[in-house]
């Protein structure tokens, strides 16, 4: 067991809401991958006024073996952080990470219209499955055809074999857009319960 602040975070909160914010005035978004414990309400009024209530949620799907979903994707030999350090990929903005390299938050260009469209298209989906004999989860941030595109790459996130990043890499500038995160039940940082409820905020 790895002892760090994020492990304590996971044990203490254990639930919460997947918080995704969008500032439409500057087309900036942020995806919180860890529960801060500061947010207890789901979905801002500005989202509820636009999107049907049955869409303001994290879609949940089940698969017997999630690895079959990635048969068309390319697995990179480097970890996500090693690829960044080497310069093989770049981040659109500087994503927040902990001291072990796990991504805590994703900053991205996100217009208000795009955010609403993603919600309506059930882009934010939690897949519950197995990776071999171990239970695993995948949270997506784009529609399925963009997550499972044969143009995407899968990187192991850190040196610990318990989480992975699905990336679409722009061939012009090597900027990596994160389409989803996969993590095993044994992952010490990510908590599946956190991703089961939505807290979508549009400003």
C-alpha cells in the first residue's frame, strides 16, 4: 500500500460527485478527478435550465472485459508522464498531478455549447468491468466514437500498473487530449464511487 495524501483523501470521502466546470466567458473547462469534499450539490441551475434532468448524470455501462473495447487502440510503451518528459506528447494546459504523477485535474478548452452537447450526448460515462480478474472502471470525457477511435493511444499513467490514460494526439503539435481514464479497483488514488454522480457547473 502506498501512503500519500491522495490515499487518505480516498479513504476519507469515498463518494462525492464528479465535478466538471465550464466558464463560458473564456471557453475554459476543468475536470476534477478527485473529490475535494467541498461540493455536495449536483448540477448548477444554469445546466438544469438547458439540459433535461434525465441527461444531467453520469451514464453507467457494464462490460465483461473492458480490454475488448480497446482492440483498435494503440498501447504506448512509455507511461503518460514519461512521454510528457520525453516530449513525445504535450498537454493543452498544465494538468494538475500529485507527487506520484497521478492526474488530479484536467484543464481544457471547453465552450458552453460544447459542454452542453457533451452532457446531452452522455459523453461522461462510467464503464464498470474487469481487467483480467480484477474489477476496473473507465470514466470517459467524450462520446464513445471519439473514445474508442483507432487514432487514440493508451498510456499507463504512472509506474504503478493501476491506471491508464486514453489520449488523442494531434499530429501537428503532439498535444494530447484526454478522452478517458481507466483505473483498477486496487488503485490507491481514484475512487469509483466519486464518478457515479454528476456535478456539472456552467458559468
